[in-house]
């Protein structure tokens, strides 16, 4: 992770996670075609903030998708449990009728 990118984020009072900073470094390198410590100095504040916002938006979307996937998985597990209980009850009823 770039020290200069971290310092610029701190100077601009932008809070980021380590993972976001790593992604910001990659975006800077992709945009400037230079190592992020060198490339960050070539960016205007506007360009830098655009990169930061792009990374934050992408990470937020990814977290929302993960949360949605977890909720869907929980719903599927609940549906499976309900079906299991229903099938179990039907089997008991068949046994009682046969007896």
C-alpha cells in the first residue's frame, strides 16, 4: 500500500479501509501507468476523489450483494427446514393411519 496515497487521503480527511486503499492504489496505477506513489502526484484533487468514490461505490455494491446472497441462503435454509418438518409430519400421519 502506498504511503503517499494514505497521506493524501488523511490530508483530505477521507476514511478508507485497508482493502479500499489497495484498490485505490491499483486504480491510480491503471490510470497513470506508474507506480501509485509516483502516479498520485500527477492527479488533481478531482481526479483523485473520483477514483476514491469509484472504489468506495464498487466495494459498497459488493458488500450489498454479499449481504443479499447471505439473506437468500438463510431463506433457502429456512425453506428447506420447513419442507423437512412438513415431510416428517406427513410421514408420521401415514404411520398413524397404517397402525
